[in-house]
């Protein structure tokens, strides 16, 4: 199992930051140049490289070696959590994301990634993590999209709050993958509420960003039939 597009996007941003700064810095929690020895950092970088290739089992071995050299290396727990999640090891991923958060309480990406694991068994905790991710990173479009989607789950519906979250995700980053997801979900919400015109508008926006999105095209056709023309 590979990383999701959102996780890949966040990982690319983190790796780019490392390259620009010449050291690893995340979420205001210090730098590896101060805390980790060269060998631990080499293991981390090798793990990230393997993870990018989809070799998650091998990546985890490198992350384990990095932790063996420096147990306070925040980012290695986060990246190991991503690989554990990609392999379907949700409990191990939960433990790693939680350790990253313990070491760095304002690590927005770790809260976001942990919420994706928690969604499967603890709705309230997942929502709390998304709230914290947005609190620590105000322009976190992916977190707004995910929170908006959660607010549409059966038994937890809050249409107004979901609409607000999805619209905010689109406002923050109107032409990204996160906004494409937000448009897709918001279009479905518009359709549920009987607002067929805005549903079609949202799905047409998806096609503008991603012309090969067959699902958006299918939804538009179905919605037009419901609308009557």
C-alpha cells in the first residue's frame, strides 16, 4: 500500500525544507544539527528515500536504526508512522505519530496523520486531532478537507460546519489536490441539500483542475438528470 496523495505532498514539503535549510527542522521543535549525530541523520535520510520508492518495510528498518542512535529525533517517528500506516499497521502508526506529538506538541502534520488512523475507531479523538492540526497550522487545507468529510459521516452530520470547512480548504489552496477533494465532497453535499446547480459547479471545477477525473464527470451527468436538464 502506498502513501496517500496528501501524505506525499506533505512529505515533499518537509524534504524540500530539509534541502533548503541544510538540516532537518519541523514545527518549531529544533534541528537535528543540534540533537542528532551524523549516523542517525543518514539513517533517516535513507529511510525517507526508501519510503519515496514505496519500499516501506526497508524504510522502517532505517528509521529503527535512526531511533537507535537518537530517540528524540522527532521527524523519524513521523516518517516511520507514515510507512507503518502505508503497510496497514495502524496501531504501530498510531504509536509513532503519538510519540512525534509528545516530543513536539505543535507538530500539525503529525496530528493530521494520526487523525487518519483514528478515524477508523475513534471519531471524537480524530476530530480533536484535526482541530489541533488546524490550530497549529492555520492554512492546512488538507486538514480542513478531512474535517469537513468527517462532519458528513452518518450519525455525526453537521452540514453547515462541513460546508464551512470544505469552502475554507478551497479558499486556502484553490487549485491543489486537497481542493479537488474538497470540491468533490462539497459537490456531494450540495446535491444532498438539493442544490444541483452548485453541485455541478463544484464538479466542473474538479474537471478543470483534473480533466481525467471520470467520477466528477459521472456525478455531473447524474446531477443533470436529477435537475431535469
